[in-house]
C-alpha cells in the first residue's frame, strides 16, 4: 500500500560545497541518499518536496555541515493480503520469482492452482495449464502477498496465485470478460 | 504430514502424565498447552532460626506444542510415568515448511526465523537444501528435494536423456580480455585474422568493481564445432552450465553459445550461487541422487566428490598463455611438462609464467613489476609445473583456514591478473616475438642441418591456431556413455518387469510390486559406475611407469595424471619391472634412469606423455608407434649407473630431478631419499646388474668390510658437518627478508658446492654404500643412521633441487643483488637513525632554548 509520509533525514555536506546554492545541494543530496531505498519497513518510492531544511550545524572534528531535512515522500509498504502486479523474473520447478517494483516475491508451487503445472521441457521453462495461462520469464502476473519478512534494508515476500483473478494477466482478462458477459448479456463486444 | 513430537531432554525426569489437554483429532496451536505432567523435586526450606532442610515438592507443569496442527494420535496415557525423552504424540502439521525463501515459508507465508520457548529446533532447519540454479535464498527440505529429483529422473527416463553438467572456461569456450584480439579482428591483414574472426565479445556492466578491467571487452572463442556438438548432445542430455565465473559472465556466455536458450534454458549456475569458491559439487544441483549426471570439465580437481561422474576434457587453450580467466579462486592447475617445445610454445610458457608469477607469488614480486620480469626471464627455462604445484599446495593450505581476508586477496589477485592482460598484452608480444624469431630462423635455417627439428607449418606466422578436435571425441564418449547407460537400464527394466529372471528371483519381484514408480527408479543404473567401467577398458592391461611427469615431492598416486590413468584402467607402478608394459616418459627428459632401465627390456614400450594423453582423450588405446621415444643405443646397452655416462646437456633439461640420479655419484653421496619412487628405483637397479653378469658384488668377496664401516662413518660425519656449515651460511646471508624461494635456491647451491668438493672420493664410496645397502645382513645397521643423518631429507628441499641449474646460472646475479639490497637496507637504517638522532638533538636543543627563554 502506498502512503505519503512526513519524514526527516540528516544530510551532511562537505565544506567545499558551502555557498550560495547550499539548499539546492542539500535537496539534491537528499534525493540521492534516500530515494529508492528501503528502510526495512517500506520502500521510499519518491520524494515529493522538502518541507523544511534546518540551519546547518558544523560537526566538530570533521568540518562537515549537518542539516535536518523534513520532507514528504511517497512510500510503499507491502502488506500481507495485498494484491500486487508483478513481472516474472525466474521460473523453476519449486515455483517462480517475480518482482513488484523493488520487491522480490516468491510464489511456490504450493501456492499455484493444481491445474497449472511446471513444464521444464518448454523453452523457456514455464508453469502452464496447457491453455491460456502461461507463466514464464517476463509474464505479467497478479499475485496476492501471503507473508512478508522485514530485515534491515530489505523486505521479502511470499505470494499466491491460488485465488480467483490471480495469475498470468492474459488469463485474468479472460476471466473478467467471462464474468462481465455473465452479468451483462451481450457485453462480449466490450473491448479490453 | 505427520510429525512425532518428543518431550525433550530438558524436563526433570521421571515425570508423570497427569492430564492430556487435547483429544485425538483436536487442533492445536503453537505455544498452547497440550499436556500436563507432574514431577517431584527437592526444595530447600528453612525456618527463621537459620536451619534448612530439603523437602520433596511435586509440581504440575504444562507442556506446550511447538507446532500448529491436529493431534492424530497420543502414544501415552494419563497416569503414565516417563523416564526419558520419547516421542509421545503424533501431530498432523498444518504446514511442513518445506519450501523457504529468505526465512519465509513458501507454503504458509509464516516467518521461519521466529523462535519461541516451545520449540527446541529452528524452523529454518527444516528446509536447508539449496538446489535451484539461480537462487541461493530459496531452500527446500530433504523430502521436497527428493521429490523434485524423482520427477526429474522420471522425465529424463521418459525422454531417454541424462543430465550433463558443462563447464565453460577452457571446456567449451576460451575467454580473454586481451585488447589485441579486437585489433586482430578488425585488421583483415593480420596473420591471426582467420583464427579470431569468429571470436565473439561482450562487456560486463554490472559486474562489481574490477578497476581497469571494468568495462573492457571479453573475447570469447568457442571451441571448434561447438554448435554442432551441443545440438547433438542436447538430444541425449539435458544440459546445465556450471561455471566458476560470475553470474553476469555466465549469462553472457550462454547468450553467445545458446542465443535461443534452447540448450541450457535457465539451468545456469555460477560462482555467485555455488556457495563454495574453490570447489564444484553435484550435490548443489542434485542433492539427493547423482546417478544420472555426467560432468564435462577441464579440471578434475574442482570436483573432489564427483570424480566418477566426470569426463575430463583436455583444456581448450586458444589464446595462448592466457589460461582460465576465472581460475584465480581455484587451486593452481597441475601441469604436465610441455611436449617438445617449438619456440612458440616456449614463448607462451614464458609469458604464462610471467602472468602466473605475478598472480601467485604475491608479497615480494607483485610489488615491483621489474622484479617479476627479471625473475620470469631467468626462470623461463625452469619448469613451470614445479613452481605452480608448490604455490598451489601452499595456497590450498592457506585456504583451509578459509577467511574473508583471503577471499578479498584473491579478488584483488583476479583484478591484477585481468589488468595485467589489459596492459601487458601478452598475445601481442608473443606474436611480435614469433615473427622476429621466425625471421631469424629463416636466416639460420640454411646453416642448421641436423639441429632441433623445429617445423613451422604456418606460413603466415600466425600465433593463434584453430585446430582443436577434442569435441569430436567428447561427442563420441558422451554418446557411448548414454548408450551404455540406457542399455543397462533397458535390460534391468526387462528383468524387473516380469522377465523370466525376475520371476525366479523373489527379491526383484518384490521390488516391482512395491510401487510402480519407485520400482523403475530403483533399477536405474548409476553413471558413476557405468562410465568408469567403460573408461577402464581403455588402458586395461597396461602397466605403466611414469618418468619425469610428476614433479618430485608430489605423491605420484595423488597426482592428476596418475589418478586419470588409473581411472582409465591402467595399473601404475613406481618402478620398472618385468610386469611393466609401458614407460611414459617426458619428451624433454628421455635419458632418465627409468628410461634406461626400460630400454633394456624389449617388452616395454617407451612412449611420450602424448600417447597417454591422447589415449585418455580418445578413450582408446593409441598405437604406440608414433609416440615412441627415441632411446639412444648407448642407453639400450649400457648399465644405468655406469660411471662416465655423461649427463645430458639440453638447456630445458634442467627441471630434471632425476638427472642427478644419472650421474650417479652425486645423488647417492647425499643419499637423498628424494621420494618413495627414487628409493625403490635404487633398489631395483641391483638385479639388473646381476643379470648382466657384472655384479659389483663379485668384488666384495675380497672386500674389507671393517674398512667400509670406518670410511662410511667418517664420511657421514664429514658430510653432516659440511652441510651444517653451508646451511648456517645460507641462513645468515638470507637474513634480509628475501622470498623463501631464493633462499632455498641458494641453500641448495651451496650444498652442491660442498658436495662437489668431496665428490671424487665419494663416488667410489657411494657405490660401496649402495652395495652394502643391498646386503641383507650386518650392514643394515649402518644404513639406518645413514638415512637419518643425511642432511637433506625434506621433500621441500629436493623439490627445490630441481631449480638447481637456474640457481647456478642466476646465483651470481642473485647474490650480488642480495648484497646490494643488504647494503642499501643498512645504509637506509643508518640514515634513518642518524636523522632521528639529529632530530632528537634538535628538539632537545629547542627545549633547552625554550626553557632558557
């Protein structure tokens, strides 16, 4: 789930950068330091703006200036039970790996519907039900996160496609189409 | 998923079960109580007056479930007394946690790293096997692994395939980062254009920091016929890539070798996922069962556990002198002495050495490139394998302690190695030198009539040649292994499926009825048995003695070549005897004692090492004729220890440890038990002499034995004295911290000098001594102190002995150098001290001045 958070970060600046455009530099350094990182609880997706940059304080000993920066950022924290779209990165007999943005997710064979089986002879190897659902490297899948584990600087997740409307994207569209057709007769013409 | 829970050893036995809190079939949650028990213990109680005594107390405690699940069956009853930790309840678990990803259960999504008071084992321990090619974080349990493997085997059997693990570097490709290759590729006039025109290249972007080497081009030469080979093989085998390169490197190579991902698919494992930086292991990919796996690799030492599954491939060395760019982490390759050397090869070796010394001998040499250059030039005549083996052993020793620092060091080494290639351009130098040499050769060719037969079939002076044929043999071998495997499988299948034999044998019948699928896997033959059986037919009946192939100090039976020869069915002997059929001699050393001994037996075929190598590469005993070593008539007729047999004087003979033996006197005076091999040789010499009818023992009938004793004793004293002197001498001169190598060299040479002085009287003495050794009585007692007192018995020293020639050559320079260094050091120290003293004085003066002011 995405959040907008007010966060603070301490930026240190080398004395050689002291000057007129210091605030610009501090903002720049903040972006470089923080954007796209993972705190272990959430990913900082993007920084919207800086709310306040404190006065610089020279650190004794090193001469670096330290700024406390308040900023607003969009963060993403994966939750158990959340459904995310992901791209498959690797497929093997135990399951498959996919990535939802920065998050690496594993979907084990036990979390895949039993009609979808692993076909190691296909090139590339894939999980398939021998119909329209094919999961191979590069496939877009929709998965439901089943468990997450947070460590310093990284998050891991386990997901499942063993529910309705989960799995390879082509397959989901088909299902939606069928569902729609059931609810609104003559909606087949509906173009997705 | 039933799981038996045990009470655990931490309880105070005996305990009495007071109550079962859950019934059969009831669900239990982790950390909830399922059982109450009581135990009695002694409590120390006291009254206000300070008296204490012990009282028996009975306590009732709960037992908490370590797992989620459902109780399927209690194995205990209320009121029972239990004396030790026994399994007491069968719980059907909700989730066996058999697939885990980064500590998360892949089946239920729970965090496996959590521990609580109720569980005695970690949940992460339930899935420990890492069997996925491109992942290290994904682990599975033993059950899951065997299930997956069973599936794999069944699939392979269905398609009549086997698994083949393929190494990359020097097995199917050869890689280098030498920029010269790119230049040759661009230049159509280059003599090497033909050879390098189909070399592919790529850059590694995401490959960590490699200093200068980052962003450089990797040039990949595929082994001739690779495409066709892989296509054919892929029909019989499922291919896996297993390389010691990084993942990015492996993927790039796979892209070149197999652009459509048809052959390897995603079955690529690299150093990054291997989990061990010095060894490869089939268990990493096939944790349970390796019966259907064949390996092709150019190195067998990296597969210590899976030798019998391995087909060793002759290393593909296209870019001469480059070697394996990813081998910095591996122990050094055991090399054989090169075949008769054309100038080109010698050149390659020299540069190879230059590179290898740079990377292996670190402290003293790596610092100063000039030192390296000088060293390698000096050593280019000296055997590379000796150096390599020694350093390799050392490295291995160090590696056993296995620490992070070493790893970093090796990474740095690899970096240096790569940078070296980039900046030094060994190939360019070689080509230039080759052209120069050939020009000189042409001039000199007219004068040269019957000199060394150095032929140059390449008219365009090209350095790189594209003439490797190994893959054609390899294809045949793989097909053969595949065929034999399935032949055996088929016959077993017929037997198992109610053939007549099966009916007669109750054991077989039982297996089949057990379970259909389990049965057909049980009869699957083992490649590790099938393949060695085929291989061992190759040299069956050959009794081989090797001469000059394995460096001294290395145990013959553990050397690479010996292990291989044995795996091909040859019987290896260390000494020449009537049983021996072949003597494999190094081409550069055709006059060793063994050769001479063998030469006098018509039956023994004396061949060069290429015979052995080709036979092993073709899995077929080669005709010996083209490989026969020319043995001079003199050697055929004369006894081996005849005084006056002149030592050979070819320049590259210096690595010959056995040379000393030939000149007889030297070796035996020092009576160096150089290795087992040499000792047995000495003993073996004797019967030969009897046969020839000129046994020196005849003279002994009129021999003064007392005199010998005295003389010997005298000699022993004298020698040990002189040795002590020489050793202490060398030690003192070694005081400035030079590399151990130089030190050893010098030590040896000074010994030599000592020996030479006495050699006159000793040569006769040695002979007497030898004779004495051979007698069964009396003088045995002399022998023992002799071998003990001989002052150079350590193998290390004798290995260094092989360097003796070069050390003699270099000795002068070296000594000067060292003296110079010593002087310099002393001067510097003096300077420093003086400086310090002055400073101190100054300070003192200042202080006084300040005090005064």
